[in-house]
C-alpha cells in the first residue's frame, strides 16, 4: 500500500470515528434538542389545557386592534424581534374554568423558538444583558405578565416554546433565569390558591428537558437552597420528580441522590409526608450513583422501612434491588451486598406490623407488589441472583454453635441450635420471599428449591409454633396466598415427606391451616392435592387423616362438609391401609360434621358399612367391622357430659362381644384394641357399665384359663410355690395375653374412678391392680410332656409361652414401687418366669429345624403378609448331637465384684446344653426373626432382671442383648431416617401395638432406668475382667464353653457402656441442650466410679472419675481375650474424652495396648479371628484407636512408622528395589526395641484393604487439624519450622500410600476406590486449606531462604509423585473396564489439576518456576511400567 493510500484510509477512519463520537456523546445534537423541546412544550401545553399541541389549528392572523401595545421596554424588544402580544379568547388555548389570561404570545412570519433564542443571545451580547434585565423587571412587576411569558407561543408552525424558556436555553442567562424562576416558585408554592399552584407547576415544567446546563453546579446549589419540603405537596413532588431531568450529569445525579436521601429523613412539619417520601424514593430509582453511595442510601432506607409510610415499601424494595443491578464489582462483593440487604429487611420489615398500619385490601396489594419486585429482579438477573439467594438460605440455616477446640471432629452428634438461634430461624419477610419465589416454577432452579426444602425441614422444634403463626399470616393475606398457593402446597407436601415426626406434624398443621383458611375455590385445590398423599406410604396416609382430625376439631369444622362424599369413598382403599390408619379413617367418618338434612343419612350409611363387615364370612372383614365398632365407642368416650354415653358404650361392647363369639382370634383382637381405646381415654368420666363388665371379664378370665391343682400334695416340683396352673386350650391361645392386658387396664381405670385425688395416688393404683391379678403371675405353664403332639399346635403353644411370660414380666416388673419389687416372692416368681421364657424361646427355635417356613400366630388377619412368616433355610443341615454333660455354668459367689479362684464353681444345667446341640447352623437367623415377633421386654423389667440374674452367664448374655435392643430402639427414635428407608423399615417389621413412643416410659422413667442399668452393666464388666485376670494367673484354663460365654459377655457389656456413654440416649422425646447432655454423662461417670471404688475413695468431681475409670480400663486392657473385646475397651476409653496432656500417661498405656493388639496372633485364640469381615473390622477399629490415642502432634509420626516399618513388609523384595521410598525408615519415641522387631500379625494381605483406608483417612483427618491449616499460619499459631516438619511427614506418608497401589499382589478394587476418595481429599486439603500453601505464598527472602526452598521442593516432589500414581488409576480403570472406578475418577482428576494450578501459581509468585517441572516425565501404568502406546497415555492425567 502506498503512502497516499494509507493517508486516505487513515482519513476515512478518522471521519468514521468522529461521526460515531458526535452521534453518541455530543450534547448539542439537534435531534436530541428537538426531542427535549418537544417534551417541554408537551409539558407546558398539558398544564395549559391544550392536549393537541402542534396538531391544533394555527390562528396567527389577528386584526390590528388585537395586538397589545407594548407596555414595557421588554415588550418593545419582543416586537422588534417580530414577537407580539395579542388578546386571544380561544377557549381551546386556555382552560376557562381555571381562568384565562386573555393574552398570548404570537411569533410573526417564519419565526420559531430556536431563531428567537439565537436573536436574543446576539442582542444581549451587544447590550450587555440589558434585555434580560428588562425581562426580569417585566416578570417581577406583574404576576399575569409572568404567566404570559410562561405560556406557549403561537406560530405558523404550531405552538412554540415559551419566552421564559428561551432565556433558560441561553448560556449567559440560564443560571440567573433559574434563580429568578425558583424565587417565584418559592413564593407561589406556599400559597393555597389553585391559580397560583398551577403557575408554580408551570415553573417546574420549564426546568425539565433542557438541552444543556451550562453551570450545573450553580443551578444545583440554587435549587437546594430553598426548603421546598414545606411547599404545597403537588408542586414539591413535581420538582422532586423533575430533578433527574434537570441534572443529567452522573456526578450531579449522585449529589442529588445524597441530598434527597437527607431530605427523606426530615419529617418534622412536612405537609403530605407519605407522598413526599414516596416521591423521593421514586426519584432515587431514576438517579445514577456509584456503588458506595447506593449502598449507604440503601442501608439507611432499609433501616427506615417500618418508619416510612407503607405505600413507600414497594418503591423502597425496587430501589434497593435496582441499586444492586448497577453494581459492577467482584461477584463476592455483589453477593455480600445482596445478603446485607436481605439481612436488614429480614430483621426490620415486619409483615404483621404492615398489616396493622393499613387496611386489609391495601396491605394485601402492597405485599404482593413488594415481593413482585423481587420476582422481577430475579428474572432480570437470572443466574447470579438465584445463586446469591441460595447461598443466603444455606448460610442462614446453619446453626452457630460454639465448639471447644478439643471436641472430636468425627463425632456423629448433631448439635442443636441455641434458643436465640431457633427464635430467629425464619422471619416473616424470609417466609414471604421464599413462597413468592417458589411459585415461579419457570425460572426457579432446583438448587434454590432444595435449599428452601432443607431450610423448612430442619426447623427446630422450638420454632414450630412461630412458623405456623407465619403460615397463618400468609394465609390471612388472601391475595398473596391465592397467587402463591402452589408454593404453600409445595412446602406442606415436603413436610409430609420428612423423616422427622415433628416436621410431619408441622406439615399436618400447615395443611389444616390451608384447608380452613383458603377461599372455597382454592380449598378444592388444597383438598385435591392433599388426597394425592392418601394412597401413598403409611406415614403420608396417617398425616392426611390427622389433617382431617384437626379440621374436624377446629372452630371451622363446617368447611369439611362439602368433601364428606369424597372422604367416605376412601373406604374403598381400606384393605390397603394399616390397622392404625383404618382406625383413624373410621374415626374421621364418625366425627365428621354433616348438614342437618344429611346427618341421619350419613350415620345410617356408616352403620350399614359396619353391619356389612360384621356379616361377612371373611375374618378380615369381620375384624374391620370390629374396629369400626371400637372407634364408635372411642368417639363416644371422648365426648364430655354426653347423655347417651353409657347406653352407647354398652350397646357397642355388646355388639362387639356378639361379633367375636365364633373366633378366638377376633376375641383377642377385640381385647387388644379395646385396651388401646381405654389407654387413650384415661381421664374419661366414670362409666358404670365398664365397672360391671370388667368384673364379669375378670371372672371369665380366671375360670377359663386358670385352675387350682387337683392335689397340692402331689406337686413334685420343690421350687414351685404356685397355687394356680395355667389351663391352656390350643384354639384360644391368641386371646389370653390381650385379655390380661385389657383387664389390667380396666382395673386401673376403676381404681382411678374410686379415688378423689387423681394425681397423687397414680402409682398406688397400679400396685393394687397388680396384687389383684397376682394369680396370673403365679400360674405355672404346662410341662414339656404336656405339650401337644401336633407339630403346629406345639409351635403355637411354645410361641404363646414366650409371649405370655413376656407379658406378665412387663405387667408386674414395670412398677416403680421399691417395696413391691424387692419382695422375695416377686423376685422368685420373676426369675422363674424369666427362665421359662428363655427355655421356651430355645425350644421354639429348635423345633423349627425341619420346616421351610412357619406362619407366626398373630392378630393381623392377613394384613402383614410376608412379615409374619419365619423363613428357615431349605438346607436341613443338622449338627451332630453332643452327649449330655454337666454344664460348666460359672457362678461367682464373692460380693462387690471381687472374685477369686475359690469362688468359681461348676453347676448342673442340662437344659442349655441339650437345646444347643439340636439347633441347626441357621438358628441365629431364625432366632433373630423370632425375636422381631416377640413382645418387647420393657426397660424397667430388664434392669430388674439383671439384678436378679445371680451372675448367671446365659441369663446375663440374654439380658445384655435385650438391653442393647432397647437402647438401639431409643436411639433410632432420636435419629432422622429418610422417608423411603423409614417406609421400607416399617414394611419389613411386624406391626405390634406395643411399639409406641412411650412404650418404655417417659423421659424421667428412661433416665432412671439408664442410671440403674449403668450400675448393673458395669458390675458385669468388673465380673468378667476379674475372671480374665484370674485366668491369666491360674494354671488351669477355663473350659471352651465358659471361655466363649465370658468373651461374649465382656463384649456385650462393654458395648452397652459405649452406647450409653455416647450421649445419644436419655429419652426418645426429650430435647436436651449440649450442656444438659454433658451433665447427664457426668452423672453416669460418677455412678460407674461409685460402683468401682469404695465409698471412702469417691470424689464428686466427674473429671477425676473419668481418670479413675480410664486407669481401670488401662489395667484391664491386658486381659482382652478377643479383638472384639479389645475394640469395645478402646471404644469406652474413647468415650471418656481424657485430656491428652493431663492424662498423657494413661493414654500412652492404652496406645501401647492397642499396638500390642495389632501384634497379637489372634488365630491362636480362635480360627474365627484370622479372616472374615468381623476380624478385618476389628483390626480397622484397633488401628484407628491407636492413632487417635497418640498425641495430636505425634499422630503423623505414628502413621509414618507403621507404613515404613510394618506395612512395607508386605511389599515383595523385587518391588522394594524399584523405589527407595520403600527402604526409608522412621522413628517413634513411643516404641521400644522389641516393638520394632516384633511381627504385627494383624497387618497382613488379608487386612491390607482396611489398613490402607484407615491410615489414609487418619492422615487426612490430621491434616485438617487447626495447626496445619492456613488460619493457624496466618494468625501466627505455628512457625515455619513446625509447618515444614509436619508437611514433610504428611507428604512422605501420602507418597508411600500411593506407591503401595503399584503392588499388584495387595492391590484390589476396594483399595483403589479408597485411594481415589482419600487421595482427592488430601489434594483438596493441600491446595485450599493448608499452612503449606500459605507458606509458599509468603516466603520471605532471608538467611534461610535456600534451606526452606529445598525442603519445600522435597514436599512438592512427594506430592507430585503420589499424584502421578493416583492419576494412573484412570488408565487402569479403562484398561480393565472397571465401571466403579471410572465413575469416581473424574473428581480425582479435577482436584489434581486444581492442586497443580495452585502450586504453579505459588511458584510463579516466588519466581521459582524452574523448581516445578511439568510434562517432561514419561507416562507410566499403575504398576510403574512405562506406557509406550501414546493412545493409552492420553487418558492418563500425567500430562499435567
């Protein structure tokens, strides 16, 4: 290209740039000026009543006498400029009602506004402002003259701009014209005359849409010199609204915003204050300002949100959200400002207070408008805004609980939020905001929905009442509730799906509020959505029926009448419902209010349903009819002061007895469910028929099922002290236990009716009743030779024996009277029934040997299906029967838990040995299945029986299992279970009416029993370890059976102590604060100390008690016979939470024993402890406890020592020579010379998988501690030397663990899966949270700079080498087509790349890039071999 062509091209580009510049930025552009002029003329024309503007007919020809002779010098000047004043009577021009000025300005010839401005500007250049002075003089002399010059002018081209505006457009006169105009405006705006106010508004209109402000700051100062907040509201508001059009410069708009913000806070004596505040906020929405100013104004306005007029709230919210849109900064800052605004509004904006300030229709509209602005904001700022609100919800729902530094980070306890946190869990503003956004289904992202669901479903129990009040408030805002009904239903639906019972009940109340509070059309939608849950899971069906109950019992129960037909149709699904839900459905149908015209028909229909069920040939349908009759009785008993109650109860019970005559199972069901009815109405008024009926029932029970021995002297059983025998009929076994429970319940009710003081004598009622029924406790079951010969009848009677003995034990030993329980007769009968129960259970399990399945006798009438079937293995592998031999039951005679060899005696117990010889290998499975169908023993009887067991091994083992089951049940009641798992669990478990929340008692009873249980169980622990200690000193070993029983008893008792001390117990329904949990645990610790030590050595200090118990465990750890007992000891020791500094010696002893457990060859004890899941899990737990028992600063050394000295021994010699890492040694001060030389039998190829996972997991846990975090380094908590030393050890362990993956002989898929999970966590810790990266970012060049760099390079090298091995898992997974590894590997690869980026960034920052070599290494497989095929290496991430 030539120079000339280049110059031409350059000129063209400059012309284009210039044209673009003028078009975008030139303020004098004629097109923009024309627009502004047209806007101005339209404004003045509107004020003067001529809405047609330039489109009107132009009358500019006047007679000579119509022209007004110039009255002053200025009019003469106008005449010279071809502008005349005429008398005009054109009604279209003036508003005659407002008063015509009779004169107007007319432009002659082709004159227009722009020409006039230029002419006047030239004239003033010559006369030095005389023209403008004459103009001011003319305007100031007469108000009509001012009005004339403020009115539009006529011309041949239509209406033109005013004379006054011409001076506002001229540079030399603009500022002075503004000053004069504002002075006139200040006078006119304070008057009350409409004509003056209209002229004032005309003055304001002249300030708008000017082409340019030549001295904007002067104009700004002039405007804000006047106190226009005291002007007439209309004029003042017009001026405020005009400010964005007057000041177009961004700096002046910001200054205007600041001044308006200041004016907004001035409220004293301001006329029309609401409109003043509203106009200021509306104007602020139009003004531009920087983010800092916008934030300050936004914060101040949000603080005033409840002080402002309610009508200002929508504009305030719109301004606040709009100020966030214009923010241009970091995403984190934008999110912080958004959260700041939400925090202010959530704290200060009270919706209930807003409703009180305004009328109901106005408040509803305001609320909808306020939250409508939020919806618009989220639509405009789609992705970021939803992300910000989601993080806001996630942050605000996390309870802030102060934790001690020494608290275990791995603890599974979920801290409950403090009371002040619960009180502000969700504000009314937040609730309304979430509901308004949830209804926007089109743009609402799943993450936001999940966050809201989590927020609602984790509401603390203390906040439930307040949340329901918020829902009431939402529903009371009819317009808002109607608009956002889908969101309300969404939240209520998810409450139904919650695993927390409290949240489900909250959902029930919410549905009830929606059902009652919504309008008729919306109520139908609510009912339709509610009924969708009826046919789902049992919990949802139960919740739906509870909603109907609440509606029926509410003051607005009539709203359910219109849905009575649909509810009655639910009877069609009755065969799919559980028994409790069937009962609820019948209750709803019986209690449902109906119109007077339909009442009898509805009642007749229900009675017809009952009769049809009772007349059916199916026992199932008869049972349904029986339930309906019982619910009818329950409804009548629930009524207060009912005249027909006595008659209706008598009639109902008579019909029930008539219906169950033909079936023993139906009679049992009647007794069982009648007892539940009476339990639910303990405070009902006296019903005399029940008293008479109970007497007859007791007489029948005694005559039908009990008899006196025919000849007491012929009783050959010396231990029998009973005067009664149980008379059994195989056809009536199912009704005996329920009949006994019903009689006991009615007797208690009768005793309460007889007493005047119903509160103080409650316990005496139960004692009196129990004594009256003592014949049932004393009755002797038939002997073995009297069992039926028929196989099924024999099994049924054995099952009955178990159920009956459990029933009487629960009934008699659940009393709280110490005198009753401590009597010799009760103790003798209790232990006798207990042994009968154990004997019956073993015989029943042994009798099922030859059966494939067995249907358990029950009263469910076909509802449970597979749940009532015991499945026995089809393989009838019989064990060899052993010869009868004397039992080696060990009885310890010595008291206070102290034993010696002389105290151990051998007793005869042939029953246990004979039964165990007949049980097949599958018996444990059968026993577990049978146990799930037995009536559970209550907590108090179990604890009492442990006291009476007389230290019998078999009895104590059995009771420990029962107590563990009860504790597990109580803990499950406190833990949340996902709804799908909860439904599956309920489907698998048999339905027993005894499995209620308070089956074991209230929280006080449970806490009392727990304290007693701890005392008894710790006595077993001392007993067992006393035997173990004696066994180690004695020359004669215990028999194998005795040894196994003692091993099991030690494991079970220690596991019980661990379960109790773990802090999850203390009552299913009780909500304890963390402080109360700590206090109760201290009580248990002191109880154990009291049991362990003599009274003179006791201390009231729980910390000293912990130390004493820890010393006992450390002393007993030497005698652990099995790995399971060893793990149990370590678990209990861990529960004591001994301080690692103050109690370092005790912890050191336990750590050495844990190491000794790893060295021991447990296969010599039993072949069971050489392989299998139980063995590997025990090794895992021992190793985990060993590392945790070491001081925090020594844990890395312990991991490194085990890796380099013991785990590396699993590596073959050929592989060791490939890497020098396998040859490195490490030292540990805790270990002695024999420890280093000893063989660790527990570290083998069998256990390598759990060893690898445990060491890697503990390595990550240690790296997450505070002293290795960036916060510690930043705050000066650790120095450079400690940081480097810790990370050198950690990186060395990481490298060794990764290199172990290359050993094919010990590598498994499970090991690789663990490596992906734990390796990813290690890389995250290094790159994001570690003190090592902080050190790299802040290395200062000094005297030891080279030393530090060498050590840093060593750490980086270890991390990079380990990372390379981890990345080779991808190649292995694809080569071997391992789907599991391929699914998990991408996350590891992503974290690897991120870690490398972080390290690379730190190296670049320190100008040390040469120390970080990337991409110059050869690709290797997981075995360490070089990959020659490039295609195979492409999937490997070694090309970092």
